[in-house]
C-alpha cells in the first residue's frame, strides 16, 4: 500500500520568499518588451501580491481586453504562460472569454530570453485577442446589484 501524501509539505508554487528575486528579475527583463507590444492606449500592470505576472489591458469596440504574461515556475522548469481575456458588461451580466494562448519555455537565466521573439509572439497574440467579438464572449456571470446597497 502506498504512502499518503503529506499535503502540508507541498511547496507553494508562488512562494515570493523563495523565488521572488528571480521573478522580479525576469519581470524586469520582459516588461520593456511588453510595453513596446502593447496597443495604443493600453495600460501595463504588475500585480505581484499573488502571482508573478504582467498584464496589458485595453478596450476596443466596447470590449475590455487583456493579455497576461504569467511566470509558471514549478517542477524546476520555468515557462511564460500567456493568457488572453475579453469582457463586456451588459445589464446585470458580464460576458467574457479567457483562453490560454501560448506557453513559452524559457531558460533559467532571464538574460537568455529572446526578447525579439517574445515581441513577435505578443504581437500575434494581441491580434487574436483584438479580433474577438461580442459573439466570442461565451461565458456570463451576474454583476453585483448597484442599487442593492
């Protein structure tokens, strides 16, 4: 009979105390490339409190859009996971779509990341997210009632 896994011994994949310096260095190295690739009027945010990521967010055709570049650092392999999302509020619902667009395996040394290839990939992925229409927003969640308070 096999041993039970000790769930308390599992390592948090987003342990900033252990990996934060590396993630910060990696985010610092890719941020200028993400800034160059962003659409006109887009904002870049870096929300480090829960997971190491960069997000470019913009709006077009009445639809909010975003591309998130998330560092996935587990099992000794580091990857950039690029997610796209889009949303539109109507009445009491938010219609939305989220999709993992690409996974990019990277070397442990942030300086060895090919930034020109990353720039080209971000531009291609940006075109995909920008092409999503209202019909593509295939999920819906209720919005909080504004007059309920």
